[in-house]
């Protein structure tokens, strides 16, 4: 995870670590991308088995544990890194298309899921 520490220092918005399991899927290809690691109103990070392509747009569904709700977002893959030698990949996204209702839902979920 050494690659991420330098990247962390460039962040202008606080990331909120998720304390529950949120699965993220590519809604166009209908494949599992991974688990949500952290989020803020403009972006998110996922860890998963698939190496995604940087500078590529993805339509994603976040499957929330509350009421089996699905939050739909369009995100731009900003970067991807190998996670040690376990075959996992860290991927950072910028949220580029989100409805006002979904943006408000993200704010509520951050308050619900995150501590501090």
C-alpha cells in the first residue's frame, strides 16, 4: 500500500472509511468490481479482483446494506494500483454524474457508516 500513501497526501477532501460491506458492480457489464473502501461526495475507492482502466468511465451500482438499496453513479477511473501480491487491485474514482438525490444519499450514508 506504499503507492497509496503519496496519493493520500494530494487529497483535498477527507475520505471516509466505510465500516460496513458495500459491494460495487459495473452495471453495464454486469460484473462485480469489488468492495467500497472509502468515499466522499466527489469520489470513492474500491478494492477488487479486476484491474480497471484509468481514464475510463464506468456506470456503477453500489449495493447498500440498508433496505437492499442500490445507488447508481457514473464514475471516472482516476488510478489503479496492485494491492501487494494477493491479486487484488485498489481503484480510485471521481464521481462525475450523480443525481441530487443520490448525492444527498451519499452524505447521509457517510454520516451513518463512518466514525469521526
